[in-house]
C-alpha cells in the first residue's frame, strides 16, 4: 500500500513538473522548424522561456477604462489551463484530478480560459479587441462540435468519459486501417489544435495587422507579467492538444513509467514540428473560409463516428 501511494505521489509530481516546465519548448520547436524551412537561423530554441522571464520582470500598465476583470483575466486563464492539464494523463500514470467525466470537464475548463481572455478584451473598450473577441467566440463555437465528436469516437468504445479509461481501451494491436475512426479522431483533434491555438491556416500568431488578427488582437493592451501569463498559457494549451494527439498514436497513457513520460514529450515535440511544417507550407485562410474549415472538421468527425457505429455492428 505504501509503495503504491509512493508511486502515485511521484507520478503526480512528474505530471506537474512536465506540465509546468515543458510547454514553452513546443513554441521554440515551431519557431525553429519555420526558420529551417525559410533558410534562416531563427530564434534560440529556448526563446519562449526567455520571453516569459523578461516579461515577468517588467511592470504592467493598465488603462483607466479597464476594471478588475482585465487585471485578473490572465491569471485565471492560466489557472484554468493548468487545471485542464491536471485532468489529462501525461504518461506518468493517472492524472492528478482524473474522474469519470473529466473529458467533458477538460473541454469546458478550456472554455473558461477562453471566456476570461475574451472578457478582458471587451473590458478595454477597444473596438479592435472587441472584434478579435467576437471572432474568437465564433470560431470556438464552430470548433467545439468537432472536438466533442472526436472525443466521443475515443470514449464510446471504452464506455468511459474519462481520458484514462478511453486511452487504455484504444486498440493498439490492430491500430490503423482496421480503425479508421481513430485516424479521423487524430486528424480532427489536430485541426482543432490549429484553431484553438490560433495557428495557420486559422490565424497567424506573428501578424501585426489588427484587421486580420484573432487571438493576438485581444491581448494588445496586456504587458509585463500579464502578457507573460498569456504567452505561457498559449504554450500550455498547445501542449495539451499535442498530448492528446500523441496519446492517440502511442500507447503511453497508463504506463506510469519514465519511458511513457519521455515518449509523450517526444511525441508532443513531433506534433510541434508538424505544426511548423504546416505553417511553412501554406498561407492562412481568408476569414470567410475559416468557418468552412471548422464545419468541415465537424463533418469529418461525424463520418468517423458513423464508421465507429457500423464497425461496432459488424
């Protein structure tokens, strides 16, 4: 009993350590990948860490038109993303906050983070930031059905609405062509990753044109530690979706070993490289085309769900 409790404590400690320290590295890998495709040296791999550290040592300036909502939103948003990370297994055994229904909680804790980011943007009274918040709300509403259907594809065979149970029931021995529904789930969650993290083709995180920005325009008035929380939080969200994609591809969710943790970290880095390749090989879509992409992802997910149903009947 004592040994089991000790392993659980160590697993939770490793889980928190990975969740806190690892995510900014993904943004560095994406930057390096894009620089390599462009034939440039690019920023250092650890530049996201340096940016967060620099911003934490700066002061914050607040407009007189803003209220307490604007001041607390970055911290609440980051706290919600950390909470979502504690619901998701990260290769070190069961998640610290795992329970039956954590899949639903995961999606809505992410929605809570998004809500406070949009509320802070609206609190500034800026028309540009309000425009970005409206776009964020619209695109999130379109991406949410695709995410839930993809999660349903994972959870239904396991008869569980918990990440741990769903990942443990994945058919690793005959994964691939025999289970096209899982391939669909991986593709759809990757598309949701691009949308939720405001990456190309949905948004360009490096643009500075207010009329074309979505996420970046919402944080124009943030600076200092607040901006550090936002930048760091974006890396955490990227890491969470990359971890889901990785755990759908690799059987590492319930191993509880160092090998599982290393495989998860390596897999998320591979997803980051893939994101960088996507951003280097295509331009962002016109805003009127983004809803078509997200609705298309939901339709593809629905087709995967139908395929799962017929496979279960056969």
